[in-house]
């Protein structure tokens, strides 16, 4: 009896202490949260100012990119704190609370433990310290920034900007621009070559099209032409640029009276080094001084072919993906007014594994069905489908799709059916579009028979690709029975 009474009193004392600690720490947590919000606003001001100017200093570009990453991380931890705190008070939403308790995000370690508020306070304080240090380091940069010319004015709504521009690779785009606009010293005869490296669907073609669409680049080069690795491997090809597809041709010579050529070589595989040396030597003799070459490839073996440091593209971080996802999904709607839906959107974004292509496809669906009930269905569907896919194929479905491998997806309307994606490709804006929309098959009731082509997404930015899948709807039970009989 004494042991039992001692245990009860100890438990009561422990709960009382935790209660008083939580009550006293809550104002401090909210004060730190407000400080983080103000620091994020200051960081946003610096980034917007830097984005609107043509900065040529690579160290400054790298510093701005670091601040941008810190801002994404700060927004992520602030949203996680804000809406997880809301979720704690509203325990009815079991979908979100369960999913976040299983989260492996580093910023939210131990989120379900007894000292939760202390850990949240530590995470917020670390974020605040990091932002303040980076903003302090940017003082000199802000002064130097005013010496660079302006490019454009920011639109009044950020979702209009992000929905119609290349996101996540601003620094890489500036590096490519600086390469193209850089003038060689007098007497330099070297034909400059830049290598652009990155995995599939990371945005290499989009970045090149974005840069080539810049008026300064078009004014500098008489022609901007593209060639594939098939053209490059042609033994009859005399020099690079001989049989290129002309995407842009200036009606007049450049301002300095030259006819410089910009050649974009899109390589699907590796390049034979001996073949490259032969083509490069011939091109150096034939192409006008000041002409330049950009090579894009998934392989890092092309790094030895360039005359300057390669530009490498990577998939977005979870924090950057969330910033993009939240801004476009909610648009002009204030997320603060929909805390429960932000919880759901945050988990969906986390499950996309930084795939911007997957993000834009799901964003359209969520905007067309802007209600918490439907979003809960999407969260539940994604959770069980991803778990099934990893257990069956050993990889996240986004990884399979990014590598252009055959993929197996569930249908949300009937999880007993799967969509087998055999092939995926990009079509030009001039080509005829498939009449079937892939989201209607994946999330709706449309069920075509046999193999069919479906439109996944139409890009609103250059090169305006139409992303198309060749796929088929199958019954999972029938396939399992066939495998057992065989």
C-alpha cells in the first residue's frame, strides 16, 4: 500500500512540475516564434532585392543562395511548429497527428516526447540564431548589391511569380548567364564550353530554355541552336553546330558586328572523349570567336570536357519543396486561416521527396478540390500506396519516375487497380495533346481500356513541354492470380 501511494504521489508531483514548466515556457516559445517570423521577413527582403538584380559575383550568388536555403528551413520549422501546435489542441485530426509522429524530419526530432515544448523551443531558437547570423553577414552584400542593375519588378503576389518561373535554381541560372555574357580577354582564342549536370527531371532543359529566353543572351548571339547526342555521334558531322536545330535566329548581327553562335548539346549518355576532341578542334576553327557551347547530361563524366567549372543541379530539399508547395497550393488564400489543411498539405509535400514535377501535378488536384475532407483522403491514399510501393519494389515511387523506369501506381478511386507506366516523354507545345488527363485516371473515375497515352502536365514556362505517360490500367488481384498460376 505504501509503495502504491508513493508511486501515485510521485506521478502527481511529476505532472504538476510539467504543468508549471509548460505554462511558464509557452510565452517564451511564442516570443521566439515571433522573432523567427521577423527574421524571415528580413531575409525575404534581401532575397527579393538580390533576385531582382543581375549579380555577376559568384561568391555573392552563393551567399544569397545560402540565405535562401536558411529562409526555406526557417519557414518549414515555423510552419511545423505553428500547425503541430494547433494539431495538439485539435486531436480529432488523427491522420495528421499520426503521420507527423512518425516524421523523420531532423528539425522535429522527439516531437511526441514529454519534453516536447522544450525541444520545439530549442529548434526555434537554433533557427533564429542561424537566420540572425546570416542576415548579419549579409550587411556588406546589401551595400554592394545596389551597384548591380535591376532586372524586373516583383509582382504583387508571390504565387503568380512561382507559378510562372523556374524555381529552386536561381543561383545556377545566374552562373549560366554569367558564362554566356562574359567577354573573353583580347587575344583569347579558346572556345568556351560549360557543362550542366543533373539527374533526370531536375530541370536542365528548363534552365537552358530560361537562360536562352533572356533578351541579353539573344542580343549577344546571332543564333541559338540545339543538337542531341544522336547528331553528335554522326561520323559525317564536320563540326559542332553543323546540323543543329535552330531555336532562335537574330534578324541582325550582334551589336559588335559579329555572328556568334550558341550551341546547346543535350546528351542522353556519355561522350567519347576522342570524338569530343575531334569535334571541338573542328568547331574551334569554324565557329566565330565569342561563340559558346553548353553540354547537358545526367553523367558527371562530362566535367572533363568543359573549359570552366561545371554547374550541377540537384533535387529540391524538403524545405524548399514545402515553400513552393504551400505558396502555389494556397495561392491568394491565407494559410493562417486554414491550419488543418496546412497540416495535410505539409505531409503531402514531405511525401513527394523533393520532386518538383510531382508537386506541380498534385498542386492542381488540391486546388481544384479545396476542402479538408478530400485532402485527408489524399494523405491516407499516399501513405498506404508509398508503403506498399517501397515494400514491393524497394524504392519510393518518385525515385522510379524520375529515373524513367516502368512504374506501378495505385488508383485512388479503386485501390484494387494499378496504373502501369511503361514510358514517359516530353512533347513540344506544337504537338497534338492526348485527350485523356492522367490525374483523372489516377484520382478520378476515368478508366481507359488497353494501353493509352495520358497528359500529366503542361508546363507554363519555356520550353513549354507537355509531359505524357504511356500506361495501362490493370487489376491487382488478376495479376496476382496469374503470377500464382505461372
